[in-house]
């Protein structure tokens, strides 16, 4: 799906309300697009200390809002919520059928040997170390990630990458990059396995930068971009 023109996006976008306390990128009668901060769950977790999440914050202002897809707690960026079950079904179908264009930005340790490429490694849950995932060539689900080098910092020995997840497995980007020897900077969950430095208070440098899909009501292509804050 190609990104919609800026004129078409401007026509569809409405200014967000000023008193909702949410980082709303776009909203209309069918959906909301939110810029989720790093460190916030997408949906409630297990335990009383894991009830604060993006879904509940949005529902406090929009009770009919329903989650369509998720981002890891440590990941920031664009996340879509549907307004009502009918819109949720339509949007969820697009995500399930891989009809949504998703682009992430990450900063990784080291310099990948190729300027662009594809990581094709099956993934499965690492049961003794949940919630970690792992490459499992026997029982893993097919998982593919495309990447492109954007820039390299030779002093810090880090590289900024654009990432396109073809599939949407749990922790896919994090595990795929770890598997090729270039873990994402600030990944406290996987740093132990990749030898990546993770300073105190350092966030995961992974951000969902852009989304493009068909509007669930009009079927018109719409696209959103929110630059990474790092």
C-alpha cells in the first residue's frame, strides 16, 4: 500500500481534543491513532501493578475504543485503536492479512555487513525464560524482517536502521536483530544474550514510526508518521 498524499491526509485528519491527556495523532468516528510512550503497556498485564496501560487511558476518554494491535511495553510509537467492535473487526482483518504497512526505526549495536537485507528466522517462546522469545528452527513460526541502514555512528559503534516487519511475532524485531549480532541499544530484556550495553534508565531505542492502511469505513488509504524521539 502506498502512503497517502499529504493533501489527502490533511483532509482526513482532525485536530485532537486538548483536554484528553493523550498523545493523539489522529481521530475520527472510526478510529484513533496514538503515539504510545516507551514504558507503557499496550493492554493490562497480570497483577495490580500492571493495570495502567494505553488501552485503559484511551478508554477513559473514549469508552468505545478497542485495541487493534500491540507494541511492546519498551517500544514507543504509533498504535491504532478502533471505535467500536465493527471497526475493530475491519482493522484487525487488515493486520491479520498483512495489509498494513509498518515501518520502525531502531538504533543497534555495531554495523550490519549489508546496507539492506532480510532476516528470515523462525521464532518461538523461550519457555524457561518467558517472556523472552528465541530462534527455533524446528518448532518456530515463520518470521521475516526487512531492514535498511540509515546511518552509522563510528564513535559509538551504533547504526540507525529502518525496519519493516513482514510478520508480526512477539519481540520479532528485537530477537531478529539479536540473532544477526546487532541487538537494539537499550534492550534490557535481551542485552544479557547479545552482550549489548544497557545503561541505567536507558530506554529501548525502537520506535514504530509510520503506519499506512485502508480506512475501515471509507476504504481510502491513510498514512501516519511520527518521527522517533531519539
